[in-house]
């Protein structure tokens, strides 16, 4: 049985073109770009090209990109780097629905005496911009708000938020790990100061990421050591990863409009059929302002994990919003922040598609889902169908 992979917000397949581009840089052209000899030095040219490819996708200057080891490092670097550069400001504003790569940093900072404001979201996962306006004050060092939510796909009005932060003289960072490659954006026309992205969410390998640093943004380096990345990120470069990331960005830039339209129509077909055919199913998140590939659906009175296990038996990979902590299944912090009732938050399943999914896969899943839901409902102690 072939695997049907609907878990692309967790990670994506490396594109064949990306792998081809990376291949020579493991065993043939394996030099260190910082070396004096030509063997190492020639690799600098490829890194320059990769930086240009990333910058072209984002609409910024190549000199505004540094490569990191992934989205988590980019997020940590943005927050910690801004705070280190502005030691007199002790407040960070974020949201309740960020990825742990942001929230865990914020909670650590809180334990060190920083003020952390976590903005609320409404039932559809939308922010209240007025609350952000109220929270920004003279003590605020950075506002960090994700571009698109990894669980629901809800897209925040980032340009508006960035403009507001700029008007108030506060640095603005966005975790755009889930947005890049799925929606077009142009940093040359935006007030975003810092933006994180991750290779493995856009068909490059795991362990490579990048941080956009708008020219003039005050940021202290987070990783200390050698002089790589213009002194902004120490550590020998992940050469194959960087080259792969560059190629993945080039591919994303080339096809973004058509691919996203195709992915969206597959996602909509899957979502509409599930909502129609499975009683007690509800869509989580703002239907309109959403990534084209993501659908988060709750199935009342059923455990999301049970659905995932049954889907797995049919060869279908998806994910749920719950995290197993200390033996009990906690519903996702994102769905809790949205006020999704307990009985529905426990039964949430996220389907996240990519350009490699096909209509046949969607049709097969549409056939299977109602059977799974009806079987699990029959077993549920809470409801009689
Ligand atoms: N931010 C968001 C929104 C994510 O979805 C993820 C990964 O799931 C990360 C950050 C972390 O990225 P990485 O896995 O590259 O460290």
C-alpha cells in the first residue's frame, strides 16, 4: 500500500530537484567554504547563489538573509538577538497560538524577569489588533507574531501588524515557517524587520533554515564562534542544506500561484466532503484567511489519536492537535486559545497537503473517513449514533 501523506505542516518530502542539486556537496565538493584553498573557496559561489534564490522568493536583498539550522534557531535568534541589542527594554509581545519555538523562549524569558504579553485570539483563531495596540509601550523590545498558524493554517494580517509596530518604533518579527512557499510575500514592500523560515517545510531537508534581517535592524548574534554569515551566525555552514534550501526556494517561487491553486482545490474537495459526510465534524479556524493546504477538523466525542491510528491502517498520514503530556492527552494550546469545546478539541485532525498530493489520494480518503468516524462513534462512551 502506498503512503498517502497529508502531514506536510509537520515536514515535507525533499524535492527530487533539490536532492540532485545537493548531491555533489557530500562526497565530491565537500570543502569548507572558509578554507583558503580553491577546493573550499569555490563553494562560496554556490552559497551566494542559494542566498540569492532565498532572497528572490522573499523579495529582499541577499545580504539580508542568514542561514541557520532551522525555524527554531531562527526564532530563538530573532528574539534573543533583539533583546541583547536593546537591554533597556524588557517586554515581548506575542500570541497564545505561537509554535513552541516562540512560546518556550517567551516563558523562559518570563522566568528571567521579562514581561511577556500573549495576545488572545477569537473563536476562529483571529487576533484583535486593538489589543496589540494597547500592549505596545516604551518598554517593548519586540513584537513576534506568526505569519500562519501551523495547526489551523490561519493567516494573520502581518503587513498591518508590521506597520503598527513600525509606527510605534518597535522591532517586528514573524515566524513565517508555515507561510513561505504556500503564500506569496514581498518583503521589499513590508515593514517586517525579521522573518524566520525553515527548509523542511518547503521541500528542502531538515536542519536548514534562514532568518531575514532587514537592513538596519539591531540584532546581536545568538550563536557565537567563527565569522560565518557576515559575523551574524557562527558555525561551519551546512553547505548541502544551504544549496538545497536555495533550490527549494527557486522551485517554490516558480510555481507558487498554480501549485497553490491546485493544492487549495484538493484541500477544499477533501474538507467539504468530510464536513458533509461525517456527522459531528466542524472546521477549526478562519475559513477565509487560511493557508491553501491546511484543514483542521474536529470530530466531536472521538479522540483525534484514535482517528489517526485508523487512518494509519489505511496508509493515510495526518496529525492531531493533542500532545501526550504526563500520560494524559492534552488538547492543543491553539484550539484551547480559540475556545474550542473540550469534546471537539480532543477530536481534532489536521490534514496538510503539498504539491505532491493527487486527486486519487483525496478521493480515497473521502471514502475512508466516514467509515472511520462512524466506527469510532459507535465505540464512544459519550454518544449513541
Ligand atoms: N515555527 C512553526 C510555525 C513551525 O510550524 C515549526 C515546525 O513545525 C517551527 C517553527 C520549527 O521549525 P524547525 O522544525 O525547522 O525547527
